[in-house]
C-alpha cells in the first residue's frame, strides 16, 4: 500500500456528541478513509442524531453485536428499556441500514470485524473467566486469527484500546470506544470494561510501504451533555460511565 492514513472508529453507541467531536478531529488529520467497526446506535442517548452524522460521511461501516440485536429484536415483545429508547428514535430507513451491514469486511490491507473474526459478541484481546478478566496470550490470539491473511486486523467490542504485533507480523488494533468508555456486563461472567477516561477514542493507521504506524487518539467533548441525556432516559449508570470512563 502506498502512503495512506485511515481512521478507525468503533462502539459509538448512539453518542452523537462524541461522534461529532471525532469527525471534527478527523478533518484536521489528513485522513484518506474512515472505518467504523460497529455498535453504532445502541444506547440510551441519541441514535437518530448518530445515524444522521454517519449518513453524511463517507464511512465504511460493519455491524456489531448490538446492531444485530436492534435488527433481530425488532417487532419482538421482549424489548427492554434501552432497546425501547432506540426503537422510539429510529425509523425503517435506519433499520434497513443496520440490516444491510456486513459482519466483516476486507478493505485495503485490513480485516475489519467487531469482536473476533468468528463472533461479533466475543472479545479478541480479552478473555472473561470466573476468576476475572485477563489478556489473551500470543498463542490464543494466533488461534483466533489463523485464517486471516490481511496484515492488519481491526476489532472493537471491548471499548478499550489495544495494539499488538503477533509473531507472524500481523498487527491487531482495537481503537477503543467513541461513545461509551466503560460498562458492566454479565456475559459470560460478570465483568467491567474501563477506558479510565471519558474521552472519545479512535485510532489512526498510517501506512508507509511495509510499515504501519498506530496512533491512538483521545478526543475531549461535552460528555456532560451526553450524561444528561442518559440521566433523562433513566440510565444513571451510563451517566457515570460517560463522565469518568470507569464503572
């Protein structure tokens, strides 16, 4: 690949305030293409405004597990509070856009996935056990990506930024989360994910011949406005996550 700069986003989660700040920052960085790794709209914030921003940009997007949840649960009687907030804001056009998204895409020299290459609801870097959360070792990562031939793999889902070069030379990058810097989950076991800061995170990949530079970016934005929206929708937990990056 000739010299090229790519912006990699993930896990916007309906946070239009964070997304706007990231898009504004990207405009200053001489970026050639933008990739979005999914989980774009789900959350008690502003899914309609988020889609509006995404639709006005040239962005290659894939589906995350909660994009899939929005599509698969549509019309179901088993809709819980946050999903109901999303459904009240989106329309058929947005639902069809979500439904059209691929789970994985190969673009340039990059393999794009939300979670692992095989599963959109599992972490690539991290493993959740009954004893807690730990980072996977080289052997485990090599097994996860053994069928991928691209030299760069971009993943999201965990909301925490990481970058590692495997012994094979494959570069794996998680850009962190644009719109939700922390959360708790109970699948497959109770655990927390924390970026440790409230900033909107993304990554820039700079290709120069055989060399790829990874630049993690943390963008300040009006997270208090996003937190007020979360509180308005009854999600005090989200408000804390948004303003602290901690659970």
